[in-house]
C-alpha cells in the first residue's frame, strides 16, 4: 500500500512538472524579449525569431506549441544549402514557410500550410536549395509582401 501511494505521488509530481515545462516552452515566444530578428527588404517585414541551429531543435521545431505570437517566427539554420522537407505533422496551427538560400535570398515560399495534428504526414519540400528556413504564422508572408527574390538580414550566428 505504501509503495503504491509513493508511486502514485511520484507519477503525479512528474506529470505536473511535465505540464509546467510544456507550458513554459509554449509561452517562451509570447513572453520573451526579442533578442534576434530577421528583417526583410521592406521595413514592416521583420520577425523576432527563435533560432533552431541543431538537430534536436530542427526535429522539435514548433511541434506541439499552441500558438506563435504575432511578429514571431522560428529560423532554422542548416549547415549547407540543400532541398529541405518540412512536415506539419503534430502542428496545431497553420504556417507560411519561407525558404532562403545561402545569401538569405527568398527562393521559395510555402503559403498557408494547414495544421496537421493527426498521424498523417503533411509535408512541403523546397525544390531550390535552402540554407535557412523561416516559419511564421499563415498569411503573414503575403500580408507583408514577402516574395521570392527578396533578401533578408539574418541574425549573426
């Protein structure tokens, strides 16, 4: 009986800590000050970004987050320019995905990709090679006039 109670107490505390950690990760883009920014040629087209520059960060991305605050994005920084496949599996909100080459020039934009919270794999691929990929809320790229050929200023790595 004592062992069962101890096990249940431990599991309850572990679940509480996991919930708190998930909430803190999801809120990071809401409450964090803007330390790094991507700025496009147009002054009104800029985003505070969280940088994903390692395999664990690439895999995690924005999966499981409830939202992406207005004016925020996630910048994926890859080692070399190549075609990249992005999946919306596990996403809870739609995105625009902006692919940039090694010179930070927009080479492809996947507009309004639907959330794909189920197990099916909803994917998009950049056919031109990309070294940087910026995920922002759906509709934002078009609303701000971001187009292929535009150049962005990226945070220093």
